């Protein structure tokens, strides 16, 4: 029979005891580090979340000099003499009557408001629309609202709606997603300013509203003459909810979440 070496057994027991103490100390240290990491992450401000993995650098408009070059090219190719001088320019989101978001350059001119689709990839203007100030009758600013039973994703933030002519869309235009005869434009802030917090007032729809109001709502003689129909200027600036009459908004939800209406590095726009 083999004899048991008691001294060796005691040594193994002592060694095991030291190992248990070391394991406990290791676990305590790791728990402490995990708590410190959690506290540190809570202390740091959260970064803006990108929609569907889209990053700020994906937008072509973020490139250095892209916005200034777009202005210069559109001034040459689109602006007419009767529009007058350029007062200010913005890069905003156009929200159409079917709730689709589209990237647009906006020019506040002396005599008209220009809404321009500009290709930031090829650096060319595609099409433009203008609304003379004398045709406008109402400009609204407020939060976006939707029908109670709408499947559209509720849009956060402030919108601005510019009305002209009758100010309401007829049944044919309202139910045609490609119609360009809807007598109003609805604008929201550009994602670069809204979602990615790029500090530029030209991306902000509130700044656009204030500037437009200062141009159209002035009390100088030239402004009153531009806006007059008969004897009085009729443009009203109102704080009012921006109602989007969209119910089955599934296609628009997908379009907007993937930012298909904006010129990006790998995809075009609609």
C-alpha cells in the first residue's frame, strides 16, 4: 500500500485556499471595473443615432465646399432676372404631400422663393420651382401632426408650410404622389442638422422661417409692393400644427428611414 504524504496534502490544501482567495479578488476587481465603465458611459453624452446605419459622412452635402459650389451653380443656371438678388440660402428637407422626404436647396430671393433639386454627386441642378411672393397667402410654423389612424411614422421637430394660390390641393393632385401642382411646400430641417447636429443655421427650418418672415413681413415700401393684391399685403405668418394627410405610410416610412431622398455616396435620390 502506498502511504499518504500528509505534508504534501496540507500544501495542496493551502495552495487551493490561496487560489480561491485569488479568484474572489479577481472577481471583485472585475466587478469594480465593470461598474466604473458603466458609470463612465452614462456620464458621456450620447451621440446622435444614425438611421439605418447611415453616417454623417455618407451625405454628399457634407463635403467641404459642396454647399457653396451648389449655390454658385444654381445662381448661374436657374435664377432669373425677375427673381432679384439672393438674400439667403438653405439646405432643407422637402416633405411632399405623400410624406416622402427629399433634399432641396432653398433660395430666398428678393421677389420669389426658389425650391431646387440639386445633384450633389454630379454637381448639377436637376429641376427648380419658384413661388413669387405676391402669390403667397399664408406661411405656417409648428409641430407635425398626422391622422389618428395613420400608419405613417410620426415626424419629430418643427415644420414650415408655405401656401400660395388656393393653398389646398384638389383631389387629383392630392392622390397623385408625383403631382407637382400641390399649392404649398412643407419643409423640415435637414438630417445633417437635425439628426447629426451639424452646427449650421442653413440646415435649420426655424432659421429659414425667421429669415423668410423678415423678408416678406417687412414694413418697407418695396416689400409691401411685392406682396400687394389690390390695396393690401395678404401673407399671414401663423404658429400652427403642420398636418400631414397621410394614412398608409409604409412606403414613405421605408423611403425616409433609409434617406433615399438625399444624395449620398452610394445611392441617389428621388
